[in-house]
C-alpha cells in the first residue's frame, strides 16, 4: 500500500439514488418513481449506530424506572415513538441509526425512521442495505 498516497488523498462519501417504488405515492408532483439519495457512513457514524444497539435496552430500563416501575400509556407511546423496545432485534436498532445517518440532504430523524420501518419495511431494508453497501466499499477519492 502507498501510505503517502493514502495520507494525501481527499475522500468523499459514496452516494446512490435508491428507487423505492412502494413510496411513489409520496413522490413530488410529476415524478412517477420515488428515489431517495443515500450515502455511505463515516467511521464515527458506524460506531454510534453500533452503540445504539447497546443503549436501546438501557433506555427502556431508564424509562420504566422513571415511570416508577410501571409503563403507563404516555411512557409506552414515548417508547414507540423513539423505536425503543426491549424485544426489538439488534439489527433493526442498528439499521434505524444507519438510516438516520445515511439519507442525503434532509436526514430522517429517529421517529421518521421508525415510521418507515413499521409502515414500509421492504423500503426500509432496501435503503439501509444500500447505505451499508456504500459504507463497506469506503469513501471515494475524487478522480477514482
């Protein structure tokens, strides 16, 4: 490996436009196929996404303790809105964070990601799979 070349390289995130036909009803006027621009993640974003898996269960415990050991409707609604669950698979928690960081432009916030996950799971997995693919091949150096 040419470490000098690597040291001097400028890097940019890889991006892609992902067609999401199931979301076409939400496309801008005059557009027939919905596409969402996604990008690969940085190392820091990957670390934060992985950490969310660990903190998911911890936050559920904190919310329950805050509620005095019971889970009233308001606390349950908060958990649902934030996508927190002690039985939500780690992969889903990880991908929710991946989607937050991987949308180009106006990013989805966590509740929007949860809403997409629940309402359009195939679109959610299609988008997050592309983000993870772009992340896996690393950033690109202009002129590559």
